[in-house]
């Protein structure tokens, strides 16, 4: 049986492990096809490739792009993550990643500035250290961890509830590239675009259906199946939509580290009858 875990993170974005240690852990978890999909960077892939080759693990190049989808009827922008798999010519993708990383670094600096004013404590150097000295690698997860380390909250979720979430005092609005542009960069690089965790975007069923239509029109080929801990009704709904729109599927844990116990490496859903894994194209 194929166990494909095609959405994971290393410390090149907001994961805990190095790419090599992550690959080793995936191998130990009996993952047969694996992808490292750090947020808006592919810098960890060389290390992951080397370790995968030494272990005989089938590694697929990956990335997770942060994008925005704007619903035509409401003009409301929603954050949507697109996983790219199996890229071959990186020039189109690298052009997008350069812009994304600039946006990430600028947004992180703006959030830190707000946090410093609110808490009256220096934040930037400590947050930068949590991201291994890479400003473009800073995520809100690192900012939440800083708040925990400073004793200002007891756990990361409280950081989002009190400071970092939308409408909170240290929130900085999103300015990611349009979803269609992210999909195009992946496709032009020879990869397959996968809509990541579509049921975690806080969308109504009507909006979700329109998102899937727009994603497919943009060139998206696959949908990430709901996690194994999501309700059976959610999986049944997605199975219907996947069949209706003739999408391929991807399976994933969205593993970040031991601190997120609900995302276990290699703990992925099974395909339903009639579904085809996107890895068949890679």
C-alpha cells in the first residue's frame, strides 16, 4: 500500500526538524512517497534530496505557496495555500518565491514592530533567531513562539487569539499573490498544483464550491484530502466535490513537529474508491 505524505514542513519555514531529520522520521514512519513543502521556499530541498537518496525514500520536490483568493461576488480576499509538487524548471517558481519572501520579511518586521510597542519588549532579534536567522523564513508560528517564550501567553494558540489573529492588536493584513498566479508559477515550472487543506479555510459550502471551480480554471489538478481527524461528513462532502470536478487527490499530514500533536507524520487518509493520487503523475 502506498503511504504518501505530500505536505510537511522543516525548520526552513515553521517546522521543528531539519530537512534531513524530517526525511529520516518519514522513513521510520513507513512513508513510501514523501514531499517537503516549506512555506514559500525550496531552500531545504537539497538536504532533503541527499538524505532521501541515502535511505532509498521516494522524495518529490515540493513547496507550499501562500496566496489569496478573492471571491467575485463578495470581493473578500481569503488566504489559500497551494502545494506545488514535482517542479522541474524552477525559473518561473523562483521568480514568485523571491516576491513572496520579500512580503514575508516585510510583514514579519511590521508585526514585530507592533508587538514591541504593545509589550514594551524587544522582539526582532529573538524572533529572527527562532527562524534560523532568515527574515524571509519568519512565520506567525515563530512570532507566537516568541510570545510563549516571553511568558506573555501560555501556548501558541493564545498568541493568535490575543495578538496575531485577524482583528487583533498585532495583526498585519495579508498581501499574498493571487491564487491563479501561484498556480500558474507551479504549472509553468512543470509541477502539479494541489489545493491544500481546503476545509480549513473557514468558507461556506457555497464559497468552497466556487473556490474549487476557480482553482481548476487556473490550472489546479489535485485536492488535498481532509485530515484523518476531520469529521466523516467533511470527508464525504469533499469526496463528492472531487468526483464532480474530476480532481486528482493528495494525502498529507501537514506535519510541523512534535508540538502539533494533531499532525502526525505519515498519518494520512486513505483514498476512496475511484480516486487517483496525484503522485501517479510525478
